[in-house]
C-alpha cells in the first residue's frame, strides 16, 4: 500500500535542453531511478528546438538509456498538432492523432515505429503529445505491439478487456500521498535554474518511492478497473481541469503588486496611481 512514483520525461528529441538534461541524467543514474523517456521519433515542433542540432549523439544516448533498463516511450511521431480534438484524456483541444482517420493514424504510427526500430530502439509505452489520442490510436498501437499506455486518471494501474495496460499519469510535480502509483510528468526544456534545483532535491527526498515500469506492470498486469478507479478518475480529472486556470491566473498576477498611496497622498487618490490617469 505504500506510495510509489514513476518518473516520465516528455519531449525527448535531438534539440532538447541538453544542459538541464545532463544534470538530471546524472542524478537518475546516481540514484538508480529508471524513468520513462518519451522520445519523439521525428520532431518538427519548433518550440522544442532549444539546443542546436548535433549537440549530442542523440540515438546513441537513447540506446544507452534502453540498455540501463529505462523505459522508452513512443511520444507521437512529429509532435505537430493537426486537429482541435481533445481525445480521451486531452486537457486541451489539440492533437497529433485524435480525430484523424484510421489510415492516416496508421501511416503516422508506422513511420514513428520504423524510425525507432531503425535505430535499434524498442518502445514499450505510448505517451501521447498533449495527452490526446482516441480509440483508433489505441487499436493501432496494440496492432503494432505497444500495449502499455501512460495516461488517464486512477490510483493504480490496470489492464483493460483488450489486454492493454494503463499506467495513469496524474501530476506534474511531487506530492505527499498516502498510497497509490503516481506518474510524475516532467517537461524540463523550459525549466529555470530554481525549478531544476527543486526537482533535483525532490529526487533525493522521494528516492525510496520510485518504481520502474517493468515492476509496476508485473504487479498490476492482472488488475481490472473498478468503481474506485472510476471515482478517482472523475475527482482527479475535475481537480486538474479546475486547477489549471487557477494556477495560470496566479502565475499571471503574482508579479503584480498595486501601488499603495503614501500618507501624503490627497484624500481622493486611488490605488494604482498612473493606471487611473
């Protein structure tokens, strides 16, 4: 019943933020943490072009992570959003896959798998860009041999009637929780120095709670979804959807402090000073 965390790093590609990644990679190795590294086979998202191409030998790095027992995730194909469909769990109405015809999704997924296989990489887990995919995506992934999905809301992993294992992905940062299996999804490309330092401290703080995907799948492969999962899913999804706009509003406003009039201000003056002129 103890709390276990799975670490997941998204947007792994040749032009990611290698400066931050090297710090994280060293910690992961030192602490013997085996995360999910979600690899984009053919990145075309300009927002993820943080480092210059060729900064590091990308595919050799991915192969070395695989040899260490890290779990390689298939993170879409090109990380380009083509529809305004949220899909099964999308938190925003955009997707690289959801809403596209079966034939188009199959071409994209086969191309993605081909690139990884050519590089001697065997992806074990599906990680959808923007958490957005649909039932067609799941069917095709099973057909292509990827039968573990890192997404959804629940307290524990489970296997569905089609033999697909679902490892829920609930949070983006560590929380003190009494029980459950929780996937922490990390988008490190734009982390500040303070955010990076805080995360590295959390790695050491929670080091006894980390689990590898292989161990979690072994423990929960035969578990079926039940009423507790359904209830937890609804509560977690509601909390995340309500919490997002509150957090975004807080981030927009926390740097603003209204001007306070000095004691010598005229009686009729108002807060904000020049803003009211």
